[in-house]
C-alpha cells in the first residue's frame, strides 16, 4: 500500500460515484475514464454533461483539462483508475503547471488492473498517487479518509479552487453498469450537454 | 494573412484566421520559431504537454467544449499517438489539427528518426486520416486553411507533415 494511504478507508467506487454525482448542481462536466470508472458513472444515472471514454486509456484527465480550458465557467471532473493514471502520469505535471482552477481529478485506487484480471498496479505496493500529484505541483491533493471526508473534499474542490486531486482507496467490486458504446453518440450528447454547437 | 512570409508566420496567421486558439505541443527544434511566435501572441492559449497523446486528449476535450485546438509534435512523437487516434479522435469524429515536423528524411542523421518516419504515413492512411505533406511555401497557406475548414466541416482530424523542404529541417553538423 502507498505510504500516504495507510489511514484511508477502503470504500466502494459506485457508492462514491453516486456521492459525487449527488453534489453536482451546476451542470458540471464529468469525463469518465475507460472501464469501471466509466461503468459506475453510467450506472449512477445518465447526465448530458457526462463523457464516457471508450478507448485511449489514460486520457481522462487530459480530456477533462481540455474541456476545462474551453469552458472556464464550468467545473470539470475527471474520473480515472490507478492503472490508467499510472499510464499517463505526465498529465499531472501538465495540470500542476497550468493550475486550471475549474478542474477536479478523482482517482479510484484499488491497486489492481481490475478489468484485465486483477494484476497488481504499482500503487498497490509503492506508488503514492497523492504524493505524485503534490510533487507535480497540485497543492490540493489528498487521500479521502472515508465517505464523509470524500464528500467534504469534493465539496471544496467543486468551488473552483483547484486543480484538485482526490484519491480514494476502493475495493475490487466490479463496475455496476456498462456504457453505451457508440462514440459519436456519446460525443454528440456531451457537446449538446455543454451547450456547444459545432 | 498579409505580410506573412515565412512558413511559421503563415501557419500562425492561418490558425488565427480559422479561430484556432489553443495550441498544445511537445517541443521540436524546427518548430521553435512557430512555438515562440505563438507564445508571444496573446490570441493563443499555448503550453507544452508531457506527451503527444496527452496533447491529443487535451484538444479533444477542448473541441467538445467549443474551443478549436492544434497539436504540434515531431515525427518521433507521432509514433506515440496511434492508439489515441484510433480509439478516441477518429471514432469520436474530432477535428484535431495535427502538425508534424518531419524528421527522418532528406538528410536525417539518426536512424531511429528515419525508421519512425516510415511508419507515419502508413498509420495515417490505414486510419483514413487526411494528411498532407507540405513542401512548398506558396502552397502552405492554401493547404492548411482549406484543410482546417474541411476538418471542422466533416468532423475529422487532419495531419500536416511539414517537410524539411518547407522548414529547412534539422541539419547534421559533423
């Protein structure tokens, strides 16, 4: 286990996803990373401002950053797994450099590549994703100690004081739903949800 | 575009003329004058990404949020983006504007660059991504301007490969 996470409770991704969505009152955009992050976002109820990534593992945070730059008055949340983030750690340095205020990154850390068979990730034994975030220049980086702490961290992050990185230790329960797999429809719905006409 | 003389002045002016305000790049020696000029122009939001596929993700998000973006990279950087193209940009129909500084040909001194250069056009062609190798200054503005308009109108990415014939390339100094 990552050293910084030793006091963090092991929670459930779907429960936390529902808690996140419950706090979204201003048509915030949510970019779901490939796999279970997406599946639980989908299962938490469809919102026009949700984008479900079907491929491009590791790019949830860069996509969310792009949305945040394009729409600085809208808060944008990226949902990403530990394996996905480990694939694209450099994006944290970019986020730390830009300091985009309306961006929140939620990372679900179960220490495994869950969808590919449960192989351990580096975060299971060594890599501390919060410390990596802080080291990348993201001052608002924290482990969620428990559900109440998660709610509090999300509430603060959504006030545009970011960028914020919130990492939650989660169990190995599979995702609850399965997303639609039509990328054009997903993209078009998302753009409509953001009020963008092409 | 009046007064634009050099290749980088033409690219910058054409981006502006087409409302492309976001430029995300992974640096390249040959592109340095373009990158400097973009940074110096308050019209643009410009910054470096740690990796080329990350830059593609950023401009994808920006497009969906209503902001047009371009990415700049070197040939070797192109070698890192086929998955992002094939699983995000192409299937989602994102008009990403990709500028590649061509290394690996016309005097290349690094075998690694020469090999990765040979993969670039086959990858683009196999994904049916519109791509233009630009060699002539007098065609640059037309190709980039028309292709940006086509990319937006048809919701498809386009790649501009800027040849050493256009930019001068990177020269081996023994």
